[in-house]
C-alpha cells in the first residue's frame, strides 16, 4: 500500500455526495480518478496523486459499483469528486505526501 493510499485511514470523506455520503471515517479509502487523463486504463488505476478521500458509499457511486441515485446527475457526481480531489490534495500537502 502506498503512503497516499494508507493516509486515508480515519480521514473524513471529501466527496460528500448529497444524501449518499455515510460520513463514517472508518469506511474512507483513497478513491482514484476515473479518467484516462489521470492515467486510468484497462486494468490500471490512475496515479495516486489524482484521487480523493471517499467513504464507501460515495466511492461506490463514483466508481459505478452501485447505481447513481436519481437526484444526482453524472455531472454533479463528477463535480463533487473534483472538489473532493482539491480538498484531498491540500490534506496530502499538509501531510507532506504531495509536492507543491
């Protein structure tokens, strides 16, 4: 496990999807961005720097493991992930795990 992935232990979810987030730090993992620009490919995760702290519920919706709720558009889910990524990157910088 990489230091960035390990850093998720006990963190708050930064994705916070409306009426999805379980707000349980015990379920938070490092969620990798789902774009080819981030390095994702067939059988490949994006680079660790391109991710966010996410609870199990937000992660499942973002990754498509469960159906996206009717009250959220794909654009809203992607936007929440982008905001979570920015917050998570700031946390990683404070922890000394991400350069400026």
